[in-house]
């Protein structure tokens, strides 16, 4: 069992007041809060060993390089990648997906097919549409049902000899659905297609094992898992990363440069042009240490309890509908109240110190599917409490009474 009160002490921001009310932070799917242990690592970096990495002979550069590469190894171990150079530092999930989509420009041909799920974040739709425009490949959509689950029979029917790539999120940010990614990966591999899984929402809740999954690419963002913004990683199987051309050119990613021809550095540097977010990468490693010190199984069990409690309590409110009722889901609740605009509910909740997200959550196709402009989304982290759920429920009731 988690000692939530002890954990909460690690997060200074949770002591804040907002609009003269204690902050109730329920926007964790957008970004999670940062524990003191990670803040200390960031401060230590800038106070003690801020230097550019990989090319300095001096002491500080070596120290920063060692810590950065240690962080890469921690991330490798966490996701069980076979090799540390299969872990590419990025600025986040969006960057990782664009890197792969750009690389596939030279591997796809006209009329090749690429499959996307109906419940993707825009960052796992738009780069592939751009790829399809560049190459003449055809983008096909794996549909979902009312519960917010992928219709797997249709997925299997869509797969064929022309399918070259499948991309899908592990967990939907708008609905919380946990998708059957192992089935997706294995079925795609049966027809010779590669698979990219967007793990941005899964990584804070589930410890993915990229070798057991046999996934070709897996992307995450540190800021959703107690780390800083502006850093993430792309895991890619070595054979795929070797096939893809570099995404950006610049320093760090070269073996030799002449005006006639440049040769590229080995992995992972081939994909890491320019000075990276050094402090961010090191802090990402510290965030993983922090989460692992609590334990992902404990985190999942506690969050599941919160989800169950919050779902029951919210459903007791008249006219409230939850979107995303999949059997397998994480601690995200997207809802609306009949006759009320989600933005109005969010604004009233904010006045009560409750932070939720309202809108389309960068997943407009899902909103179109349900024929709604958006939802109110409460997303829970392991530092949230049942008491905070009660504050949310009271707040929603109050908003309903004011707005109807
Ligand atoms: N995919 C999903 C499922 C997400 O929830 C997010 C962040 N909301 C992203 C991708 C994009 O992540 P980032 O903005 O950190 O690049």
C-alpha cells in the first residue's frame, strides 16, 4: 500500500493555494508534478557541473557526459531495451514520432498503407499524414466503438501485404483506454509491418518491456512521469534505427564532414544533433529512480483504486456521462454534463482550486466520433487522494447547479 501522505511531502507544489483554495491537481495526463528529489538533481546540475557533453576534455564536461550517459542506461534498463544506443534522447514524444515519420519518407512507396488508430493524439496523426503526402502512401484508420475500444476485427481485416507501418498509443490520453498493443504488434509483424507505439500516457502507469513486446519503436515524454519538460526518449530496435536516415543535421551527429560528403556518427548520436537537454536527460533518470522507488505495481494498484472510486462518485451526478468505459483503462476520466459546456465546468472548478483539462485534448477525431466539442478531463496520479476526488465531485455538483 502507498503512503500517499508521505509521498505528497515530496511534491512542494501540492502545498500551493490557487484562488485561495488548496490546489487539487487533476491534470496529470497533461503533465505531472515534480518531486523535490528531481528538483534537487536539476539544481545540482546547474550549481555544480553544467557543461557541454561528449566533446570536452575538461573535468566538468566529463562529469556531465558521465551523468547523461548513466541516465540513458537507467532508461534502457527501465524499458528493458537490449542496447543503450537503442535509446535516443528527444525533446519528447512529438519529436520521437516526427523522427520516425521523417525516416520512413525514404522507405515508403506510393500506395503503401499505414494504419493509425482512431484514438490518437494529434502528434501521432499529423506527422503520418505529412508522411503520406510526401510519399503517396495511404493512411487507413482502425476504428473504435462507443466504449472507446479499438475494433480489433476491423484492424485484422485492414492488415495486408501493403501495410508497412502501424502506429497506435499504448494508452489514450483522452479516454484512458489501454490498447491491446501486444496483439497489434504481433499481427502487424505477421504481415511484415513495423509498429510504433506512443507510450506517452502509458509510461507514468505501466513499465513497458520493449523486448517482451517486440515493439519496433516506443516513445515517451519525461514530463508525464515526474520529470522535466522538453525531454523524452525514442526507443528503436537497432536494425530499424540503422535503416532510418538522420532526422536533423548538425554537430554531434557526424563521423566526418567535408564539403563533398558527410558521414554520420553511430547510434545513438546519429539522431542526436546539436547540444541536447543535458540537465533534462539527467533529471529524467532521476524521475525514473523516484518512480521505481515507489514501485510501478503499487502505483498501478493505487491509481486503479482512485479511478474506481472517482468513477462511482462522478456517475452519481445527474446527467453526467463518462466517455471511455473500456474494461482496460487507467486513471483518466473524460466526462460531460448534459446541457453544459465543458469549458464552463473547468472554469468553475478552477475558481475552486481544482485543475482539470477541458477541450479536445489534442484528439479531435475522438470528439468528432462522440459528436461533442470536448470533455472535462480529470486525470489522477499516485499523489492524488480520495479526499481530492471528493473535492472534485463537490465542485462538479456545484458547477452543475450554477450552470443549469
Ligand atoms: N501522445 C499522447 C498520448 C499524449 O498524451 C501526448 C501529450 N499530451 C503526446 C503524445 C505528446 O507529448 P509531448 O507533448 O510531450 O511531445
